[in-house]
C-alpha cells in the first residue's frame, strides 16, 4: 500500500532536445507526485513522451526546466556521479530489450550491480534473487541459452537485487509473446507488492496499466489524464506540489 509520502516529485518539468531541424519540445510542463509503494502505469500513444519521461525520472536525462526529485535527491543539483550512484542503489530498471551481457552467465549478470556497489556477498544475493524469479536452475546459463521470457526474468532479478525502493519498467513485455509477457508482469507486480516497491510502468497497453493503483495518460508530451490526482491535469498550479513537498 502507498503510504502517501512522496518518493517521486516532478514540478513544472520540460524537456527540450536539439535535433537537426532545431530544438524539439518533447515534454511540456509536467507536474506530479508519486507516493512510496504506489504502482503507477504511464500510458499514451507511441511518441507521446513516455520513455523520455522515464529517462527524466531515472536521471538518465536532465530536465531542461523544472525540478525532478527522487527519493530525496534533487536531480538538478546532482552531478553525473551522484546520479549514477543514486541509480545503482535506489532504482531498478527493466526495459523492452533485456540488455544482458552476453559473455556473462545469468548469475554474473545479476551480481554486476552489487559488485559495482562493492557488496561482499554479491553472488549469494544474486542467486537468491534468481530463485525469486524462478530461475534457480538456470544460473550458470548464458543469455543465448535462455528463452526471451527467461532473459527478462534475469533482467528483472538484476533490477531488483539491490532491493531498490523504486522499479521502473519501460514496455518490459514488448519483446515477448503475450502469455510469456503476462507471466513476467505477474512476477513484477507480485515482487513489487511483496517488497513495498514503488512501481512505475510505462506501457501502451491500457489493460496492463489498469492493474496499477493509478494511471497517468500522456499525449504530445503532456499529461492529459491522471486517475490518481485530478489536480495535476491541465493547467497545473505547481504551488500545489510545492506545498506537498514541504510536508
Ligand atoms: N534524442 C532525441 N532527439 C530528438 N527527439 C527525440 C529524441 N528522443 C525522442 N525524441 C522524440 O520525442 C518524442 C517522444 O519520444 P518517446 O519519449 O520515445 O515516446 P514514447 O516512449 O511515448 O513512444 C518523439 O516524438 C520522439 O521522436
Ligand atoms: Mg517508449
């Protein structure tokens, strides 16, 4: 259950990127707040800015304007090192592509983030996490020896092994057939719920988003609907969010 303490806060956020044809305004004045433990689906047509919004929330991209605050870190004041450390410890990410390292076994892939963080029992913890996603019997297999669904389980184990308070998924079932995708999503919701992980799930699948506590809809770089907070829709008064922040 969400405990109403904000863990992700965006306030008046815009993203403008340079392209050959000049600057492109990709995200426009976005404000919302996500509570600790909440599960949030972000939906919208292709090109509406879902992945860009996720890049801002994971700190892979810096906002051109406005404030992004995640689990106590204000991104605008953070340097690359701080952002990288923040991602390693506080954030898990699963994407459509599995992004596993082909020359490493499942176990080694899952242990990587822990080893980078200097954790001593990285392999023990990685093994436990692979067990949790039902892959205890495939630990020594290389990605090429695993099915797509199994590879995504490894990616999920890698995302969760540091026990991050937030899990981001960007179309995590996009490369899987629907039955396998459903299994992955069940697992993702189950693990997030059991650990109280805040889940932010980007998807173009409205049915999938409906499994979340709350659905944020995007179009043309703007939020057009938010079932969790009607105050953030349309012309947002960002002072509402600032008030929330000071609690
Ligand atoms: N690096 C970039 N430079 C210029 N435009 C980009 C860049 N990345 C994405 N875009 C544009 O931003 C818009 C939103 O893209 P994206 O966030 O990937 O949408 P979604 O994930 O909803 O499909 C699209 O019009 C896309 O073409
Ligand atoms: Mg996308």
